[in-house]
């Protein structure tokens, strides 16, 4: 029985470092903004800030897939990319990679450890993507979403990077105000966009 207890503790301890790999996603919406007024978007000027890692700064795959994922999510919400003129929304993104440390301590007082309990240090790289939607006329940020996740095995694997980008953008955009624009057909059969 004691052997089973140790095996269970070892199994839980081995799984614990995976906890740092959970994607953290959040957002902020500017209060009082009527999102139904926004119909078009385009990409704003490139960010002058480097990501902090040349593996992203020099990676056109990252930029293409991030922009494609964002455009797909905005199209699903009824927004169209502007063909000319000033778009209603300008999109900016910021990406960064930082070195992180996690100390996985085992609490003797709570019964997680039977013998020598030593905290373990795990070092990993964390990527952060911040997505800003800016009012094209007032130049103020009306919505900001961000996602953070471990990227240790992602930076050199384009398939994994694509999946992680899609997951991050999808989770961020799930926090975007819902049902902003919908298509309706009035009696004359023409298509109009109306806020909901």
C-alpha cells in the first residue's frame, strides 16, 4: 500500500510541471463603446518594438499565421477588411518571449510528501501575444486581448506554432463582445448590416 502511495505521489509530481503550460487568456473592453458602429478593419502600422526573440522577429510564418488567424476571427464576427479609406478599426499586435522560472514546492503539511521533500525549479520560455483593436477615427484602444503560454517546443515547429497561434487567437476573440454585427434582408432584398 505504501508503494502505491509513493507511485501516486511520483505520478502527481511528474504532472505538476505541466501546469505552467496552461494558456492564460484575458481581455479588456473600453466601457461605453458602441461596437455595432464598427464594420471594417485593417492592420495598423507595424509595431516598432521587437518581440525580444529573433526567432519571432525574423519569422514571416509567425506574422502570416497570426494575422490570418485574427482576420478569420474578425470575419466570423461580421467585420470586413477595408479595401479603401479609413477603416473603422485598426489592429495592432505585440509579441514577446521571456524566460520564466517555476518553483514546484511540495507541501509537507498537506500530506503531499512522505519523505524528503525538495522543491524543483523548472525553467521555460513564455510567449505573450497582445492584440489591440483601435478606433480608426479616435485612435483609442477599444478592446485588448492577451494570451500567454509556454513556447519551449513551439518556436522551431511550424505546425505546433500554427496550432498555438490559432488557439490563442480563438480564445482571445471568444472574449470579444458578441453579436456586434449581423446581416439582415429588408423587404427590398438588399443586404444591410445592422448592430444588435
